[in-house]
C-alpha cells in the first residue's frame, strides 16, 4: 500500500504510515454509516438489488474514510472541499461530454436514417421504408413500419436518458463552476450590476422562462408558420445573447446561452418527444389509433434539436478561445457563428435527402472568414512601432509587480487568493521565465481581450494593462 501511494504521489516528506494508521481508525465509523446507507437505499425501488447497494455502500465508505483521515491529520475543511470540487468538476464534465456525444450521435443518426430509408421499392409497400447497412463486420437491415406492429416486442429501445443525463450533468456543471463562484465567474457585465444571488436567480429564471416562451410559440402563436417561427426565434436568440453579455461576464454569458438552448432541447425530449412515443406505444398496446398530431409535433421538435446542436457545441468549446467571448461585440460573434453552424447542419440534412446544395458550405465558410477578419481589424491595424519604442522604457520590475499582484495570486504554485488551491489550467507566473513562456497568453487575455483577471477580482487598472502592452511591444525584456 505504501509503495503504491509513493508511486502515485511521490512526496518524500509525506508520512504515509501515519495516514494509513489514521485511515484504519476511521473505518469503524465509516462502515457504520455504510450499513445505515445500505438499508436506506433498500427502501427505493431502483436499489432493490443487494449487489448494487453493496457497490454503492463500498464506494461511499471508502470516500468517507479517506476524507475523515485527511481531516483528522489536520487538512483544513476548506482545502478538502476545494480539491473535491475540482475533481468533481472534472468527473461531471467528462460525464457531460460522454452522454452529450451519445445524445448528439443518436440525433444525427436518426435524422440521417429517416432521410436515407428506401421508400420506392414496389416489393416492400407494406413498409414506410427500409435500409441496408454494413458496420463492424456485419450487415444490418432496418425497417420502419407504417403503423404499430401486431404485438409489441419484449424489448423496445427508447432514447431518452442520453438527453436527460446531458442536461442534468450540464446543470450540475453550471452549479459547480458558476453558481458556487458567482461573484468571480458570473458577474462583470458592462451594463447592469447584480449581486451573486440575483445573478443565480436570473439564470434559473431564464432557463425556465426560455422554455416556456419557446414552447408557447411552437404550440400556439406560430404553430403553422415555420419560417416566421425560425425568424422570431433567431431574433430572440440574438436579443438574449446581447442581454446576457450586459449582465454577466463574457464567459458566463456564452455558457448561459448554451445552457438555455440545452434546456430547450432536453425539455423537447421530456415534454414532447417522449410523450408522443409513449402515446404510440400505449395505443399499440390497447389496439387504438394513436394521436398523430403528437407524433408530428415530436418530429418537428426533433428537427429543432438537430439544428440547435452545432451552436451548442461551439459554446461548449468557446471558453478555450478568448477572442470570441472576450471580443467587444461578443454577442454578435456568437450570432454569426451560430448561423454558420446552422447552415452547416442544414447542408448535411439536405444531403441526407439527396438534395445537394453546394453553395451552403462555402457560404458558412465565408461567414467565418469575414467574421475573423472584421473582428481582428484592431490586431491587423498597422502599429506605430516607433511610437512604442519612443515611450519611456518599461522596466521588467514594474511588469513583474503588476503580474505578481494582479495575476499570480491565483497563477502560482502556491496561490494566495482565497478559495484557489491550484493554479487555473496549470498556468503559473512564479519566475521571469514563467512570464516569458506565457507572454502570448498574457497579451491575449489580459491586454487584448481584457477578460483576465475574471471579473477583475484583483483590480487591475487600465494603466497597468497599457504598461503590459507597451512592455510586450518593446520586446518583453527581462534584463532592464
């Protein structure tokens, strides 16, 4: 055990023997809690299996034992919570991506499948369509019936938990990353000033309210006019994006747009698509005619979800690209990138129907190109190098002090900012070489986009940002 711990965490000074002894002392109380949990879980229908309960109780007992052992050895509770939260964040994000891939994969596959079904074969008029495919060393034949089967099979596969798990894990991420750090991660918009609690309440209200408005428009106001629905829907999307950039920090604004779209997509599954499928199954069991209006509406919502997918995927990766969410008119960039994504999805949906509109993809590409050039004019602008050189030479000591007090409180091997236990993304500014190694990152996020520090928690001034800019333009020298 000691050898394993030293391999995993090679810290020479850590007393693994004392830790192991303390761990053994915590086991009796942890096991007692586990036994109680075992019987509590037995009261729930989903945990009647003893094997399931034993696995859950065993894992819980280990977690409690290790946590108690660390705490008894003097590790502060705040440190334990911080470390556990970071790893929980990692696990939940991983789960979110996995189940999201599964959901998006089924969405893409079934839209492709429905478009590719063979429907003109005179020998199979009793079917709504069929398709042959080859995959993984085997042949597959898929049939779509015109109506329900005479008798339902024993196993009928539903596709719903992928959507539910994606939304649940996404909402947990929203809590871990933004709600629990609202003052640093949510606030900072250039318009309305909010308290952390107000920001969270508005966030939850927007998630619920956006679905209610969207559902109302689909069912009532614009039920029979899809084009007007698309136009009004996109206009509301742009207005919402602009509003969020005024009340939240730029990253939080983008993520909330994605969270709202994701909520609508998951609610489409939960409130429209699955009830329509349940109606089909119930009608087949009772030998009655199903409500086809429900099926038509479910199909429409499925198509909506299909087009929502690429904008949501962009928002998921946007936090890695500060030149998007950190731009002056970031809401406009989000709108145009979403148009490019929707056009791309539309091209492939038409292609699946053997309608080849070749102009669509180049148009999406041109949107991205012009967006890149127009949003980068300030970068492309010819700089007056002589002016920068003629300015008073900025000393590295001045730059180092700015970074020390404005950036390195978090970005250090041993952060001093309250609640930060490890440098975000592993970026540290402890030495002059660390600063030089990350000079492009500093310029992009602290000088050009001005998104760091988040919500300007450390109070960096405009003059300090300008000092960093001039120092970088003067050659980023450390020996002056």
